[in-house]
C-alpha cells in the first residue's frame, strides 16, 4: 500500500491536491493522510475546514512513500511553517516529493530543486528565493517529474496527479482512461 501525507496550511489551495489524493485512495488503495502545523484544523481558500490526521512535526518518514506540499498563499509569507528539513530528508530517503503552486517554493528552499528539472507558477516565483536550481526550471503549463520529484503550477492538478502516479510506478489502462476523461474537458475549451 502506498502511504501518502499531504501538508496543508491555512488558506491552502483545495483543488490542487484533490485529484491525487482522491484517485490514489479510491482507485489505487493509497493510505492518504493530512498534516498541518500543530495538527490544528485549517481552512482552505474555498472555505473548506479540514481537521488533519497529524501535526507536521509528527510525520515519520519511515512510514511514507509520498510527501505532497499543497500550495497556498501562506508559502509567500513569514507565517509559513519551516518544513525545508523535512522535505530534504524525505528526498534523501528516495520518498517521492511533490509540490504544486507555491508548494514548489518549499522544495526550492529545501534544496530539492537544485539538480532536477522542475516547474512552478513562474520562474520569478522561485527566483525570489535565490535557490540554486534556476537553470533547471521548465517554463511549461503542466507538471514536471524528475528523479522522484514532482512539481506543477497551481493550474495543473491533473498532470500533477499523473506525474506523481508515474513516479510511484503506477501507469495502467485505468489511469489512461481517467486522464483521457479529464483531458476531454479541455478539448472543448475556447
């Protein structure tokens, strides 16, 4: 069973990690848990109140296959929890580490993006951090996976889900059908 923890903060972007957690849990049998600072309830940008399973400080990396950092406006403020050491340690243990939207800022601060291809909401979003991986930035509107690190702009929760699953070695006809279903929405855009 794949064990996943998603880190949520106050004002987290609720749509960004919904697909990976729902698909992982419902279709692939993931154990999905959520962590927040001090384990306290958090309210999403859409007003959804979530009571997490545990505090960020209680995360045991030995019991984890996937660590996701959900985006949200807090990551650009001084109120953001400092989880850089946790993210770096997860990456060092070969745990799939994923960040979407401003969650990618945490991966940059942890040094995880220094030597892997990655993306975010924009290159400028990450360059504000003076991180060492700017040369590996990919200016694309979809998720990028490299060496068990997955990043995405906040507008790409579908490809974020797909790249995480592929990084975990999951890719079957069920996933292809699910991705085709989501892609169909965009074929009528315009």
